[in-house]
C-alpha cells in the first residue's frame, strides 16, 4: 500500500473515465448486494463502489449498513482530498489504518465525517482505463486483516468480470459473455453461501452451548432432587429401625405392627423411585424389548386402581372407573401397567385429594383410549408442552417431590406401543391425560426407543 500523493491535473482527471458504458439496473442491484455483504463481513459502517466521471467522483453504490454517511448519487470533486481520489490517481490499492495519525489526511472530507480508516482498490474497465474504486471505511482505526483484503479482491474480481461481460459487443462472443456472467454470479452465490454457512454454524454453536448449559442445569437439579428423594425414605427407615433396636418404641404388638407398616410404605416408596430410574435407563439404552400378549386394558386399569387403594385412602381421594365390558389389544403387560400407574400416581399427587376419573373405552378406529382426569392444581399453559420431557415438572419439586420422570416414561412407553399421549389442563381446575393405543399392537419388532435429547 502506498502513501498519499495529492498532485493532480485536469487532464489526469478527465482520463480517469475514458470509457462510458451505461451500467444497467440489474448490475447496480447485484453490486448493492456485494457492498452490503462486504460491510456485514468486515463489520464497517461504509462500503462503496465509486465511479470516476470526467469532472468528479460519484457514489455508484453505497452499503445500506448502519452509520454509512454516503448515499448513492453523491458526488465529490477531484482535488477534494477524499481517499478514493488517491486510489484513482495512483491506480493502486490504498490502506489508511488511522488518518488521525497522519497529517497528510488532515483536510480529508472523509475524516471530517469520522471515517478515519480506509481500504480501497481500483476497478478497471476491460480496456484498462479506470472505472472507479471498491472500498470500505471505518470510524475506528483498522488495519483490515489479510482475510478481509482477500475478500475485497475476490469481490473486485466479480465486479471487473461483470464489466467485461457488459463491454462485449461482438455477437460471436455472446455465448462466452453469458458464461462469464454466470461464472461471476456463481462466485457471488458461493461467497453468499460461505457467509450463510458461517452464520448457520455460529447459530448451531450458540444453540449447542445453550442446550449444554440447560443439560448441565437439569443434571444438577436432578441429582439434587434424586438425592433428597432417595435419602428421605432411607432416613425414615433408619429412624424406625433405631426406635425398635434401642427400645424407644414401647415393645407392644400394636406399636411394632405400626412401625413395620410405616417401614413397608417407605420401602415401597424407595422401590418405586429405583424402578423409575431403572425404567429410564432401559428407555435411554434403546434396548427395552416388548413382550406382547393379548391383554384387556379394563382389567389392567382395575388391578392398578386396586393396588392404589391404601394410597388413595391416605390422600383422601376417590377413583371412579368408567369402562367398557372389555378393551382387548396386543400389548406388553408391564409397560401397560406402568402407563396406568404413572398417570394415576400423577393425578393423586396433584389432585389435592379431589375425585379422580378414569375412563377406558375402544373407539371405532380400533384404538383403545385411556383417560385419567383429576381436579387439582392444573398446569400453566406455558409449561404444558414440556411436561413429557425428562426432569421437567409443572410445579416446584420442593412442594411436590418426585424425580420428574413419570410422564416422560409414560410418553416413551406409549410411543413404544405405537400410540400417542397428550394433556389438557386449566390452572386451578385440574388436568386430563389421554392415551390412545392401537388394539392391533405396535408394528412388528418395535422397541421402546430412547427419546431425542
């Protein structure tokens, strides 16, 4: 890059624009995209294509970037001292990293606009005469990286290729001219594609970082909750055993029986927590095979409700089971029992002791339908799409406990059986969970697959 030389003459100014071919609107539009792209990549407020006219310089194209003081059609007289004038005189690229540090540019109009750094390249007609300049200007000191310089020269090649195509008048070269124009368009598209790929890669990286942070947060929260949930029944069991072994509890048959019943409940709670963790582990492994057999969903629902009688009594809740005579399908018994169990346990936990309704029916499409409705706290609308995800919950874990895995297991098992599940809810009025399963069973060889994470 050379330093400025401000000597000039009218003859030199007139020679700058020896060719005079009208630039079509299509080309102006294309070059507008180029300068906009340059300004975005180099991150400068101003990118221009200047054209040398016989008596002045004209802004042919100006980037639409924020902070660009130049607009298309603006003119500058020769000998005004702008950076582009020096490029046109010398016919060489010009780099001005910081004009404020060089007294040569003290009267430069660009400097008065706050544009203190400059990188510009001369654009030539096919005849060799000067067309104008391609340049960028910045409001801060900028030496412009080697990558940015290469980018500018690539776009310079595109513009000069456009001018070569524009200036070909010989009909025999028309086909070659079209090919060159297509080549320049392909080059532009490649550059645009490179920028798009870069932007998409950056967006994917940012999204991955957000997902990673969220995964770490969920992991830490789950470990904290799981530790608490597992520790609570173990602590209760320890206290009960200590009460018996140390004689704290009077050795009467009634107190001993009561202590053992409490211990039994805590063991059951601990067992259910461990089963949930094992179930999720099997689901995530993708190797949870289905053992299909002919089953009556009505009988499965009745069995599950019966097993919950003691828990329902303690919660003060009642269950109304409305069912058909039978709804027979080809399913896996343990998976079906787990689906009904988790939905009933969920209704009991959040139902506030209010009645629970369970409906089992077969719809005309050969589909079994299980509906579990509670009249409890309900689910906020913004949380409804998330409740079937791992570790997600609609309410605070401190208030209601649990690992946040029950509904995730339900959705995974329902999908594994070839069905679907959804929830409807109103805050303060309760929730309804609906499961639909094909009576013919899942497709042959289907496994319960791990959910995408």
